[in-house]
C-alpha cells in the first residue's frame, strides 16, 4: 500500500466516490506548471474555450496531450498516482485513460457545470478513478462533488458545457442533472494546496466554482481504469473520441494507446 494511502481513505473512496489525497503530485507541481504553459501555447485538437460572449475571464481546457507534452508523461509515469489509483480502485492494475488540463483565469465567474464523466467515455467498469490536482492554492475555485452519486442508476445525463443540451440522442436513458445545493445533497469540497489531489469515481457528480480570486487556477487531471475496465459503445461519439481505435465491445483497452502504469514494467 502506498505511504500516501490509508485504509480509511480507501473506505471513503468506495463509500462516497471521492476522497482527498494530500500531496499526491507535490513533487511534480513545477513540472506540471511547465506542461500547462506548453499546452496553452500549443493547444491540441480537443482544446476548448468554455465561455459565452459577454462572460468574463477565461476558462480553457484541453485533454489527451500526455504523448506530446513530456512534462505530463513524466509526471504520470514517475509520480505515485498510478499506484495510489490501483489502491483506491482495489485493482491489481492501473491503466492510464487520459490527462486533462483546466485553467480558470482571475475573474472567471463561470462555474464548471454539474456533470458526471463516465457517460461521456467509451469505457465501463466499477474500477476507475480521476485525480484533480490544482497547481495553485485553491480556497474558492474549488472542485465540488456529491457524495455517493457514483452509485446512482441510471447515471446523470451528459450535456455540452456551452449550450447545455444533451450529449447523446437518448436523454431518457439518463437521470436529469440535479441541483445539489437546492436539493440538499451532501457536497464534498476541500481547500487545497498545489499538488494535493481529489480522487473521484468517473460517475461521481461534480462541478467547480468560478474563480473570483486575483490569481489563476490551473488544474491537472489524470484518469485511470482498473482490472474490470472494458470498451463499450455509446449512442454517439464519445468524449474523448479517440478515433480509429479498432476496439470491439467488451475488450480491454489497447495498451499501446492506454499504457498500464501500475505495476510498472521491469
């Protein structure tokens, strides 16, 4: 068991679908900041600006860049993230799914909408984990998560962030996106230091506050799947789309695109 992981943290993760992992990327903070700067200077094909005309600030995100940004690959391969992921998932293996960068500049009032990641993905399985790690101190622009929502069936409707319409053509197959504050749900959030990480299940409902602080909020996410992960088809293109992958329903994810980082190769 990694030194940063305790049985209580594993229990909390399995029960609530989210737990704080202090200092998970503490040694990689400067490296990841350099990677985010490189990412913003040369965005990838999935980069997006998430504000409507007239909204203040800047909300940039991009994903699936670890193969072209060496700082991301080094942090993913050499940090404790994969080992901690395996422990939280209760899995023998931890396979990298993808990375994600989210940056809210000062004065970005827009909140990240409530959503669950799992329905956007082409992977099924109970064993999965996302790490959300701020690269700046976070006290107000925090990640917020609904405890226990990873166990909901059916899962929450995936929507597009800008126009908020349904991501797939069969919205009746999902539960409507709730308003956790208005409905009195138990919402988890933590003040965090650079390199801390929130670990949460792909199906955990989550969002984030806007950034009304005088400093930017850069966050790096890493997503892993475990032993039971299998490729599944969805009613439409997934996000990330990963075109031309060649996988079939029920197969494990191909390891040349999604490397197994725990246990580490000899």
